[in-house]
């Protein structure tokens, strides 16, 4: 873990290299906070300061106010929590760093290499990355249910705005007291369980994403 988190890319830790993406795309923040608190990286006050924020993005922004002053060993612990609770996102970010880059010619070879052939090779590499499904990887996290950490199946949106698979939220509420139904993300309580309706627009996006993945898989064969 540490070996990848501390690669020489930009001479920065993985946590710092992907700050913007992590702030905007990490949705399961509470388990990360618990992990950091248990390891002594957050004080009780800092923990509550982050947890009281309304959205996951605001929580991550507040958390980064503390993270930026940490040593790499502490950021490694943060990285461990991210892998455990937001695995698909971390894998996508890792893949984005491994997209092959065009090989630079040696100095004595520059006079013999046609500029058009360099452009052609670069274009082919970009096309290859797209065919592998790397181009739209940010979509997977936007279309991932926080409960099962997989692509939405029959997505339903709660009154608070958070979305889950119909089966996931139903099972979650079955394990809660009848009068204690709440949103797993923002913990908003519902005195009465709201009626669940499919988010048809999101269903269309999920279907489009899956079709893209199938086409990308077919192109690589």
C-alpha cells in the first residue's frame, strides 16, 4: 500500500495528488473518520467538526484542512481507510495514473522521427485508453450505490436527495427499528418510511454506462 501511495508521481503522496477528486467523489466519509479517530489522527473536536458538515464534499474539505499538515505515514493510514471504504474510486484513480504515455524519442533520434507518426501513436494510445473504459471512470463512482458499492440496480432517491438500490435501502430499513428509518449517508431520520419510487433518469444513465462498458470490452477483444 505505502509503495503505491508514495510513488514519485509529482513527488506527492497519493492523498495530495488526488485531493480534488477525493473531495468531490468520496461519499462514505463517516467510516473514514472513525478509522482516523481510532488511530489518533483526529481529535474528538476535529472529528465532530467534520461530521457535522451537511454534505460529503463539505466533510472532505474540512478533513483536508487537517490532513494537509500530516506526515506521509499518517496519510498512509488515511489511504488505508479510503481503500477499505471507497475501493472502486481508489482503483479508478490508480488506473488513471497507469494510462500509458507516449514514449519520448532520444535526442539523437529526433531528426529521424516524423512528427505525424508521433501524433498518430499518441492518438492510438488515447483511443486504447478509452476502449479500456478508462475515459469515463468518474461515472462509475457517480453511479455506485453506497450500500453495496456496486452500480445501481433499480435506483431510488430519498427525500434528502441521496440515492440507493431499491433492494439495498429496503434491506437497510428492515434492520432498523420501524420508527428509526434514516438515510445511511446523511443520517436524516424519517418518522415514516417514505414511499420509494424508481429514479428513471438515473436508470437510463446506468443503462447507458453499462452499454459503454460492453462496447469497450468488445473493442479490446
